[in-house]
């Protein structure tokens, strides 16, 4: 079971409270987690990744085991701690200012 933490605005959109738990078949990668998330909550399609390219949207970051994985390959295996549910896959809304 993969644990996913979403920012508040995406939890509100998906009508969920707290963490989301997902079953991911095959290798546990960013792509697999996001595919499972969007399959379970279709309203999130296009909010985290672009509809066509499936690339991460600007101002969205992915954190795994306290490390920024936003620029890692979507097909790189996630750490065992995430695959076993010991650590969450975190989707964070980045903040920009100027």
C-alpha cells in the first residue's frame, strides 16, 4: 500500500481527508503512483501533470524520504520505504515570490 500526501487544495478537490492509500501494481515509480492516483480520483487529472505530456506541472513538487524527487525520471524506482508504505509520497504545492 502506497501512502500519498496531497496539498490541501487537491484534497478538497478530490474530497479526501488526510492521506490517500493506493495499490500500485508492478514497479513503484512516480509514474505508477500518479497513474494510480489519477485512476482513483479522475478529478485530479491535469492538476498534478499535464493532460497530454504527463509532465509535472510547474509549482508542483514531489518529495520522497525527505528528498526532492521532482526532477527525477518518472520511471525511476522509488525507495523501498515508499514502496512498503513506511514513508509517504508527498505532492507539495511550491511557493514562488518576487
